[in-house]
C-alpha cells in the first residue's frame, strides 16, 4: 500500500502483516466482524508509515504526476463533431496510448497487487470471502488511500484522515460474507 509502489518480497509491508497476524491471533470471532477487525489493524499499521515519511509521499506523487504529464502530452488531435456541435473547438485530443510501458500505470498496478494481497490475507485469517473480485476492491481501496494521503499532505488533518480510513474499513466490510 505504498504511494511509491515499492514492492517487498511478499508485496505486503512487514509492519502491516504483523499487525494483521497479531489481531488474528487474538480474535474469538470469525466472518465479517473478524474481517473488519483485521482490516482496521492493517490500515492502522499503514497510516503511521505514511505520517512518518511525508517527503517520500510527495516525491512519489511528483514522479507519478511527471509520468502522467509525459503520457498525456503525446496525444494527437482528432476530429470531434460532437465538440463542434456543442460550440467547442472542432478538434480534440485523442486518448493517450494504452498503459503498456506507462510508469504511472505500473505504479498503480503494483499498489493494486499489494492491496489485493492485504485484502486476501485479511479474508483468509477472518474466514470471510469477498463478494467482488479482489482486484476490483483493491483498485477502489488504492483510489481512496491515494486521495486520503494527498488530502492529508495538503492539510495534515489527522482527525479527518482517521474518519476517512474508518469509513474505508466499513465500506470494505460490506463487500464480504462469512465463508
């Protein structure tokens, strides 16, 4: 779940794995209630890692923005009758090339993989099963986390971030059932 897309051997940071395993060892419940506890343990272990390295988070965002700027700068003009009909310029820029070889997309794919591993670990340890493809849930989670981190970097409002992260855990919990 790193903003820089760093990969560890297991793709999950040891701090997060340890927090999940500790919480799982203390559980006397299973299913969605247990899943919520484990998700909360993982997210609670993740947030201090972000707070401890704001400069690293900013550099990671800068790398992503630079990669995005390069990707979107290579677009070609295309005719767009719909734009003309709407009173806008009659040319538009084409979508950039597919994400293959795109550094920003690669970073997000790696984050998605890391979060998917986190979600699978929590589900396995809790006796829960995801109702949607874990990859889709991971993409949603990464999107929320990226927005949360960017917001925190801009205003340093810890209280709001804790509310957002708790809401994320609540939302994720609704996407699972007991096995």
